[in-house]
């Protein structure tokens, strides 16, 4: 009897895994079937999503394509999805803070997914994590098929696959998730691609079509070679290319803002491309179509107006996220080359945006700061100054307005206290970094210190913090999701970091 009951339980468990609903090849996971799914499938990538999230909607078709491609190749990797708004327990269990969040489960253990969001990128990332780092190419047909399989592929040519160079190549391949890498020792493949000695070749369906690694085959050399050649000389910024642009190894970007419909578009791009040839692997050259309304936020981020374009700006995506502006409006190859070289030489000063000081900047209880009057007001050692750094489009900033105004009203008679605000989309301060909106910073009197406020955004909590000189009421605020549900979709990313261009 016991054996019969145990058998029924096992059959029930197997049926549960086998009966998981699929949508376009993607497993639909719930609280009831999740544990069984990650137990039964050794490799499974899970997307935690919200139905209203714009980024999730954009990912959905690519995610489905990836699931289909994996199934067609008879891969043992599965793709699943969890509606985190319905399965809140699962979202909490796996620390989901924004949408979409993707986690890769191996043997039931989760890790972060840090690959791209296009179908080939998802598939390549999963293949690298679950199989050999390189595809072995045993003959010419296999090599040709591999070379045509993607926009960019890399093949290592090594007569001895046990050589140090071949091992270095394979080590580098383990760290490169977004490009397929193959390896061959076949003499016919060497001859087909006119390779006479050991080396690494990158094949691409754009620009010059092929790049050969020069010099020694070291791990770092292969990684730098692939990073410097896997993208076009000039990349168009789109939602599809954003991950490749901002998730890549090259953190110096020069951006050309121009309308695709402009009469001088082709000639300007050609000049821009000519300049790019001298900086491969050092600076990424990008253009944005300012005729596309989706790019308006990026114009705003750089303090540009449409009528000021075409124009270029350079940004370093390091910790400080410094921006640089050329001294002239010349967009010719020589001028752009000179500008980029000056940046690399370290002779340029960062460009800080500032509006003009409003005539009535101090007329209200909450003072209006811009770049040009910030130091005079915020760094006044005789006063405690509490500043809100905001973005006009930010929903959370809008919610804070009445509370911040009440705070200003409460302390208006206190000559030692200043409540202020600054539009950080139009004004920048060199040593005050604003990564999300709203950001609240306290500048205590008789001090060089800058205190970040992370407490509750209530009048009571803000007042307690201010009255204590920044010593009380600054408890950690629960991190808000990147994409909170809003009635209006345009407010989905209100507290997204500023560097998510």
C-alpha cells in the first residue's frame, strides 16, 4: 500500500512538471509549479515581469524567439516567466526590485543574468553558461555555417588546440557572452579563410567585414580585440542597441545628435565614421536620430535643444559620468578627431550645464538653485541648506512637491535654514553626483560635509532630520522599484538612474 501511495505521489509530481503551461515556448511559472520546475530542469532562465511594464513588453517577443531557438536546437536550457504582480511571494523571495528581472537557475541555484535583451544575445549567453566556450569547427562547411550564423562571429585558428595560444583564446571566450566564438585546427579551414599561421579573426556583416588580431594571443588581447571590433564604426542608438552600447567594455562614448531626415545626414555620418577609425577600442561613436521622440530624454540629459543640432557631446561612463562639449560647431572629421584626442589626452574640462539664475529665485519659501548660484547658496557656511535635486518629468518628484513646499513654509522664519530645489536635468555640479530622482542632500553649516538623506519623505521625518542637523531621522528608505506601476506609462521609470540613457 505504501509503495502504491509513493508511486502515485511521484507520478503526480512528474505530471506537475510536465503540465506546466507554455506560451510561445516560454514556461509559465507560478508559486505552485516553480520549485518543481527549477528542480526538474537543470538550466532555466526566469523572467520576473509586470504586465504593465514597457520594458517587459519590449522584451517579450525577443524572449519568445530565444525560447523557440533553444527548443529547435534541442537545447536542455528552458526559459520561464513569472508574473511578479500575481506571484508576489516569488518576487520577494528572489529580491525582485524592478522589472524585468532575469535570473538564471542552475540546479535550482539562482544567479544574475547580465546578458543582452535581443534573442541572439540571450541564446549566446545561455550557450556560454551551459556548454563549451567555443564551437569546434571540424571542416569548411561547419566553419561557413558558423560564420553566417550571426552578425558577428569570431574564429580562433590554431594548428595545435592544446597550445598556450589556443588555451588563452578559450579562457577569453568564457568571458565573452554576446558574440559566438569558434575554434579550428583544420588545414582546409585555414586555407578557406587565407590564414597561414595561428591567429584570431572576427567576421562581421558590416563595415570592413573582417578584422584580424595583430600581435600575441593573450586573454586580454582577445577580449580587447573583440570589444573594439564587434560593433559598427558608428552605432545608431535604439532600444535594441542600448544594451550593447551601455553594457559593453568601452565606457567613452561620443554622441552625434542629428536628424536622419536632414539633407546633410549622409555626409555628416561619413565624416563621423572617418574620425571613428582612429579610435577603435577606445571611444564608441554613436548617433541619435533627434527626429525620434523616444530620444528626447537623452537630448535633455545633455542640455541640448533640437534647434542646436546637429551637435556632438562626449561622455565618460565612469563613476563621475563626466560630459564634454567641443569648443566649435564644426562636425568635420578633423574637428571631431581633435576633440576626441584632446579628451583622451586629458586636456579637456568637463562641461557642466547651468540655466541662468531666475530673477525671482528666492521669492518663495523653497529657493530655486541653478548651476550658477549653487555654490553661493548651498555652500553658505552660515546656514543649513537642504536641497532637492529633481527632474520635471519624474512622478516621485511631483509627489514630493507639496511636502517640500510645506517644509519650506515651516522653516521660512528660520534665518539659519534654507530649503531649496534644483532641476538636475538642466544643471550640474562638479562634486555633487545625482544618480536618481529625487535625490535629497543636506549641506550643514560650518561644515564641508554633504549628507545624503535616505529617510521617509514625510514632513515629520524631513523636519526631524533638519532640526537635528542631519543626525536623526535618516533611516534607510526602502528601495523603490525601477518601474513602479503608474497610471500613466510615461512615469514608469521615474526613479531610474540618470545613466540609463
